[in-house]
C-alpha cells in the first residue's frame, strides 16, 4: 500500500513539475496535481488498454508514435475531469505527456522504484 502511495506522489510531483515547466499546462495547487495523478492512473488502467487494442494497426504503422497521441488524449481527458488543471491545446498535451513520463521516470529511478 505504501508503494502505491509513493507512486501516486511521484506522479503528482511529475504533473506539478510539468505544469511549472510548460506554459500551456497549468495546475492551481498541489492537491489538483494529486487529483490529476489519481485520474491519470485510473484512466491509464481502464481506458488505455482499450485504446491501444483498437488502434493497434496505427501503432504498428507509425512504429509506436501513435502511443503519443493516445497519451495526449488521456491527458486532455484528465484535464476535462479535474477542476484546476488545464491543457491549452493538443500540442501542449503531447509535450505534457512526454514531460510527465520523463519526470515520473526520473523520480522513480531516484527512489529506486
């Protein structure tokens, strides 16, 4: 249980850092970042496997780059669900999903997760 809480905190820090670094993404508070991390975790668990399954031909043809589109769509979905978190455009969503993934990976490697 502590492992899941630590991952949730790491993802919230990644969301908050991304909102700080990128101008097209904003979060009003750290609690909003916590909510975004929770919603992203749930959306990635439930919807992402379905989207990947149904878009598998596009993923194969683009050599996996279509996964960036899926991640951006899920980030915009989370922005629509969480008050206090906004993504200005699809381009910012692509950059934001890349930044969140990188920061989350970096923090996870620091904490040996």
